[in-house]
C-alpha cells in the first residue's frame, strides 16, 4: 500500500506555551536582579542634638540620607558616622555661637559643644585667680549662650592728699569782745598715702589705706 500526499513536520501547541513561560520567567528573574538592590534598605540612627531619628534608606551616602530625612546642614555644621551592631549611626555636629564678654570686650566663638573653659582657650583668654566667670568652666556650651567674665585686678598705689590746716582759737582777756588776733599763719599740709586698690573690669570697687605719711606741714 502506498501513501501519496504532503508531510509537514512541526511543533505541538504545548511546546509554544512552555517556551513562552520560560521566556517570561527569564525576564522576571532578570528584572528582579536589578530591582532587589534598589529595594535593599539600610537602617540609620541619626542623632541631631536631643532628637534621635531612625531612618531607612537605600543610599549609602550619609549626606544623601540626611537630605532624605529632611535634615539640613548649615555651612559650618559637620557630621560623623559610626557602625554599631550592623546599624549605621550618624551624629550631626551643629555649630554653636557663644558670646563671651570680658571687661569691655566681646568675642563670638564658634563651638561644637565644648566646655566653657575650652572656648576661653580658643579665644585666647587667660584668666587670673581673682577673675570671676558667670558659670563653671566645666559647663557644656549651647547655641546663643553668653559667658560674662569679671576681670579683677588689685594694685598698690601711692598718691598725695592735701591736709587742710586746722585753726586753733585761744581766749585772750586782753582783747576786746569780738576782736581776733592771728598769732601765726597756718598752711595746708600734704600726706603721702599708700593704698591697696581693687578694680573690676577697670572700675574701682575698693580702696584700703596701708600707710599715711605727712610730707609737708
């Protein structure tokens, strides 16, 4: 028996379906490989003064993380980073402007939370043992803080002082009532005085006489 006709070789519909599924899976896997890194989130703990913020971000740039978290850095502000048990910590150091009043002078010092004693060294202010500061030198600074220093200075000084002449009156029965007679002309004397004088911010607050000597009488 013989067969006369056209023989067509082809694929079954099932093979097309399998191939389409395979291609779709490859596309999905490829897309996922690009998407996963973008979706990876890093945990950040941000310290901004007394405020502590926990923020999740895919960025590894601390400055970008701060911008995403809505935290703006000033021109003189800085930040430090630290890894703590797999968590990234960002600590913002905001500049503090402190006004220091020393006598009749005023200094404005930028600081990042140092103590009062440290900013006085920065301003090159050397205190004497007698100087008084409005707060302890160990006090941490804060923005807008004012530090007042009373400069106390004690000196020994010499000066002269006029001693007015005194008048002595004697009764003389030989004179008429109301009549006066000058026996000797008096004159003012001069005393040399040595004193200890204390000044606060250039203003005298006390004076103690140590010695007094009449140099002219």
